[in-house]
């Protein structure tokens, strides 16, 4: 310590009051006004517990290219910086480097990165190879989301806010990974209470010949709130214009589009889910038909063609119901099934045009059929942009041509 | 600031008493010992870190004014906690008054902001590319046909002749890109020694007219067991969900990634033990590029005959016989052929014998001897269905092939 006090007295002089007062004044000034400094105290004299570091002040470590720690009160940032010359900052645990920020602002991590507000099992590496799970048709009233992890009955879905994995054996329950169309979804709203359940969005009912869009939605209300999700069938398709609506329904970043199903074959059986296979490439392929005599999928046209001039069978305009595919479909794959009424000499032609009736594709007349009252068939793939499917009877045909057309598969570009 | 105020009861021209000195002494001791002295009695900037007791004790908070920013070692967990209750935490470079952020912890949501590139898994896996490259450019490399025995895999990295595969927890480089059905793989099975080799999985034989599923498997044994390499391994087990446990046993849990399916043998009675040439595209479509005979559909024969009857093939999904279709497919492209005559290719439900899809081979009655129609149809892969070449009653050669498929598991 080097606090000094002026000494104005001695053995041979009188001790005056002013001498003592002077010393006290010096001491008071030192501790009350000037303040003690490091040279006044021993090394290690003070503890950190009694220290509050001043904001907007550099606390430096090292002399050359020094590191600083500083709290900037202007924007409340807490800054660890290398001053003047950029140097590597290391993060170590048990003396082993686990990460560093190098001199080019690159952040290098020795191991994986996990998203701790969500699933802590699946790191960033896993997510690079992640594939969104597909919907699986179970029955005419139930669908599930596939297992896409190594763990039995577990499905991982990456939301904008991070990955969530849910494990549920759907042979016993339907809660997270299985959707029953007779159930009303619960848990997707912050106002919901009770156990979560997958199902139809509140207020959305099944209507004949309509498409429904299935979303994985983070549970925000009720008993299962947290890192769980349910499946919700909605009437709102996932095209960008609807994202704000979906954000309102499910929370911003709280939903992921999984796929869709079709309720109603068109023609016959208009109030049942059409069996399907959804694949990871976005194709939704129908594997069931309405009734005997129909092809796979959704019947969009059924016409008896008696004219030798082209008749429009269907105009493919995007819609969420009826003889159409919704706007999230980019390509429609279909089949055309012309049938005679029993004689062999029926024939005609099929044409595809654009919206202005300009011919894009045409398959000319066929000869007689080879199998008993069976017909020919063609496959078509069309962009879902308003193209027309047309047909006409052959000029020399002896009978009319009954033509049906089906959507057998669609490419869902938002899967 | 604590205030030192010493009581001065001294009187001029009077000797101080012991009590007066005791009072002054007590005032002084109280100031220093009774916690009235604080940091404000220390000169601003006048104290060095060395003056503070070191190390910082457990659970002591190093705090800044207003206590927004703190550093604390919490001994209970234990953890080193760097906290800012008001704003971001930033690792930066500073020149003068200019702060250049390098890494930030965003206060609004706790997100990490990286201002340069980010690299993960530096201590495991291949380090050829960084995270941004993986996110922007990476795609699983396609299988490529090479010879009757060999397939390879495309280069998909930034460097030529480099095939990278994203495993479950790391990036690996395929160390041997030549996978031969004629050799055993090495490096994926316990007890393997020496250099890693792509090939057939342990105990998997090469059998005529079978499908082989190709997996990228991390090298876990032998010379190349460094955690950064993978090989291509052919197995007869498909990657269906029900087979995950089997594949985990064969290759190690999470140590494999499905790459595609190949076909060994045309099932034409002649070329039964060679790889059928193919092309895989990025959309998961597998298409065979050669057939058995000129003028007939490409692909693997499911049925063929020369007679006056319709030709039928009842779909068998699996890999236990020659005329099967692998279950990885969701849609199959069948090829149909009839020599010199027209025909129809039907996709027929066996139970009802009704057609759910038809396509037709065009012909002209005056050109019967010169036209040999070949048609294809793409249908969903379903059990209980039959593909039929419908011909009428003239004896001709017919064939049904699998021309391609959409591989759902890619």
C-alpha cells in the first residue's frame, strides 16, 4: 500500500490539532474524492463480487492486438472483440477446442449443431439429408405420416422454427401421426385445451369432390403443447398467397405442408377419400377408382361424342374442388378412355389445345378395338394452366364415341 | 461511494484524550471493515485486474453497469454463462470505433448469426465443403451404369472425380466409386481389414435375375476407417421402413444411405447375370436403356411368348424371383410389344378382370409385316393387378417389360 499522509510533527515539536486534522483530511480526500488506485492496494486485494464494470468502457486483455470486452449502452450489445488486428477467437471445453471464429468471420464447429428449442436428437448434419415424410393412405377415413427415422414409429419434421420428432405407435392411437377425418383437430391454436389430436381444422367439413390440404402443425395449446405436432386437414392450399392465412391459423413458422387428399372421385363415389400413393418426388398417384368401368383416379369428363367436330371434354383450370386440380399442382397426369357401345367400328380422335384452342397435341383416329367392348386408352400429361382436352367422332365411324377422362396423378409442386 | 468521515473532537491547546483517539480509530475501522467502502472509492481506471482477487470465485457475477451484461461461472451445473439481458452478444473485430460483427447471438430469439462461412463437424467427416455449400449445392449423387458387372456414382463435389454423400451425422467421401457385383465389399463389416472396397454386402451372393439395392455405407473397419469415407454396397434387402432394423444390423445404425436400385439380368433366358444398363435421373426415375431384342421394349422382361393367346404378367412385388418388381417403386413404366400387329396394353385388376388403364399400339392393316409396335404405360405399383398384351388370335411374338420405375426412396 502506498497511501501517504503528511507528517508535520515530531518528538521535539508540539502536536497541534491541525496536524491531526490535516492527516484526516488527506485521508478523506484520498478515499472520498481522488479514490484509491491499484498502487494503493495489494494485488488481489479486492474481489470481483464488489466490482461493477462501467458501460461503454473497454476492458482489455493483452497489450498488442488486444482483446476487449465492452458493453455498449447505445444498442445494448455485449461485445467481445479483437481490437485493431483480427485474431482467432477459440471456444474450448476441458482444454479442447470445440469451435472458433476465425479472422474471416467464419464460424467453425468441431461437432454437430443442434437446435435446442426443438428436437435435440437430430443435428444439422442429419437435417441436410432430411427428407420430408409423405402421407400414407390407410383407409377411406384415415391417413398417416410415414416413419422417416431409424426409430420405430417416429417421424421427424423440420419446421421453420426447428426440427420436431414425434413418436407414436398409430396402431393403438391417433393423436400426432394419424389423421382421422371424423375428428376435429385440437391443439393447433393457443386457445385449445385438452389432449392434442389430428383431424379436420375446426370449421372445415368434408364436401363432395373437394381437395383437402394436410399440414403438420406445432401444438400450441392444450395438454401436449411444446415440441409436438399434429396433422390438420384444411381447405386452404399452400400456394404463397395463402401463407398469411396459414400463419394466422397455425402461427408463423408453425406449419409445414405435407400433401393433400381428394374427397370424391367425381362421377360416382363423390364422398369418399380417393386412395393414393404420395411419393417423395411430389407425385400424388391415385390407386382407386370410383366404380366398375372407371379408370384410376378422379373422373373429370364423361361425354358421348356424336359430332365429327371437336368437343371440349375438360378445361383444366386450377381449383380446390370439382373437375380440377388445385393451384399447387403443376402437372396433371391423366387417362382417356373411349368406349363404343358394342360394335367394333367406333373411332375418333383426341386433341389437346391451349386456352385459345390452338392444337398442341393430337392423336388421330384408331381402328376397331381388339378386346370385347373394351376401348383404347391414352395417357396425357398437361401443365395445370388451363389447357383443354377435346375429342371428336370419326367421320366414317358407325356409332358415337363415349369418352371419359380421369386425373390419375398430379405433381404437387409444394410437397 | 462510501464516505469516510472521521470524528474530530480535538480542541486546540488541549491534549487529545484516549477516548478521542479511540473515536477516530473506530471511525476509520468502520469505514474499511463495515462495508461502507465500495468501488466508488476506487479511482476510475486506476485499478488493474491484478488488484482483483483471481480467479473469480464460483457463482460470482462479473457485471456491467445496470447489470445487463454479466459473466458468471455457475458451479452447480457447472457452466460458464455469458449473458446479456438487453441486447445481442457479439464476437467481433474492432478498428477504431468500427465494430465488424463475426458471430452474434441474437437477443430477440437466441439465434446464432454467422457473418462468414460456417463449418460443422470439423472433427468428424469429410471437410471438402462447408455448410453453405451443402445447403445450396449438395444433392445425392446418382448411380451410373458402367459395365455388365460394375456401376459407379457421379461426381457431385466441387472437385472432379469426387463423390460426396451426406450420411446421418457427417459428410463422407466415397472412397471407391467402382461398385462391382463380382466382388465382395470390404470395410463395412466387423473384422474387415485392408483398403475399403465397394461391392456386394457380406454374405450376399450374386444371383441371376435379381434386384440389388445400393447403399452408401460408412467405412467402419480396415485401413480407411477414419470416419470420413464411405463405400457403395449392394444388398438384396430394400430400404423400406420395415427393413430399417435389418439394414442397421448389416451396416450399423444410421451408417447407411440408400442410393438406388439396379437390376442384374434381363430375365430373357440369355442375359441373366449382367447389369441391365440404366439411367437414374434427379427426380428418382430409373429407366433402362437397353432391351433384349431390337424393336422390342427396353428393360427387364416380365413375360414373353409366341402364340395366339394374350400375354399376361401378374405383378409380383419383391425380389424372390426373376419376374418381380422392387417395392421401392411407386409407379412403374411397363413396355408392351407385339410383332407385326396392333395390340393393346392393359393394366387390369385381377379380381374383377376390369381394366384400369389402357394404351394402344397403333398399326395399319396394310403394313402388318413391317410395323412392330412398342408402347409404354406408367401405372401405380399395386399387387392384385395384371399387365396384358391383348392381341386377338394371330400367333405372334409378344413381350412385357419393366422399362422403368419411380424410386420413391431416393
